[in-house]
C-alpha cells in the first residue's frame, strides 16, 4: 500500500465498501464517485508525504496537518 496509486486506492474502497447508501452516509455527500476519487487522491498524497517525510526523518504530523471535518454538516439523506 505504500506505493498505491489513486486508482489502486479507489478500487480498494469499492472492494470493501459495496453499499452505495453506506458510502453516501460515510462520505457525507451525494456524489459518491467524486468523493471517493477525492479521498483516494488525498490518500495517495498522504502516502507520498509520509514516504518523503520518513526519508528525511520527519514525523508524519510534520509533513501535513490533519484534516478536521466539520461536525455541523447534515448528510444528503438527513436533508431529504
């Protein structure tokens, strides 16, 4: 997984999360494919940063700050 591409990560997500409604809820949106793609792109970047940070002796937290998700957003299903 250390060298996983965006496509690899998308396939992995689809392999383990097969229920569209669950994915919509987990990803907090109604455009599941786009959200999965963006998640995979972000994960690929984090893996690359981790590898470059490890090679320079940096901690992962120094490579990139964590993403903080807003808690006040409602899901698509809750809005309906």
